[in-house]
C-alpha cells in the first residue's frame, strides 16, 4: 500500500458522537496505480483528543488535532496506521507504523 500524495492526505468516513468525539469507520486512499482503495477500520484507539488548557494568565491554548491508531486489513494482513484530523483545515492525514 503506497500513498500517491506527498502530504499523506486521505479520505475518512467517520461518525460524530454526541459529546463531540469522532469515530473513524473507513479510510480511502490511492494506491501506487492511482486507484482508490477503501479499508474498514477494525478497531481504533484515540491517542490524543483536541483539548483546551487555560494558562495562569487566563489565555486559552488548544490543540486542534485528533489522533488515532487504527487497525485495518490489507491483503489478509492486519496493519496499524495512525490517522490525524486537523480541525483547522478539515483534512485527514495518515502515517504508517
């Protein structure tokens, strides 16, 4: 599995929870032949959730990136990938383990 895009952006089908959390369900990306492949997320783990912290001087600092470790099946082999969602630009990105 190879990503064509230099910036590793991908398409993700996700579910939004009532509490504002995000559940990744499927990822879709281009293979080395330029064809889209879709993979179902078999399980996931939130690595970091976008959060807000208040500094002592009352300035609010927030992380705008959601991070997930996902298990997908690729050619009958389980692979672990990390996907990231940036709330600022609305783009999902992927990193392979």
